[in-house]
């Protein structure tokens, strides 16, 4: 099968090039995110099903993985609350002085 792109109008060739570039970029981004993510944060808790979905699902597989394939990282609220109060006092002290006149 020999494809002749010279018979296609220029806007169609440009649109196809943009779609191919977007698909390659989504594939690369999805695979990098997949291999860097810990197994516990993935929906199936295994990487190989997501690899198959991303590679064989083309653009749709990459979008599905990036949209619903990962869980949010846990947040430790106890540590942040203590640090936040100290930071506010420090900022107020820097802005308005520490009350010693």
C-alpha cells in the first residue's frame, strides 16, 4: 500500500501532522508518568494493564490513563497545620514588626 500525500490539500496534511504529533506526545507523557508512578497510586495497582491500554489504545488510552488511572497522593494535615501557624506569625512579624517599639 503506497500512500500519496501530495493529492491531499495542505490544511488536511497539516491537521494530520498535528494529530500525529499530539498522539506521540501523549504516548510519551503517559509512559513517563506510568513508569514514575508508584504501584500503590495506580487504579489497578499494576503497571502492565496500563501499559497495554496506553500503547494499544493510542490517543484514547493515554487520555484515559492520565484522567482516571492514578489516585491522588495522601496528604499529612497534622504536619502542615503546625508549620502554617509558624509561617503566618513570621510573615506578620516581617511586615509589621514584632511589636517592640
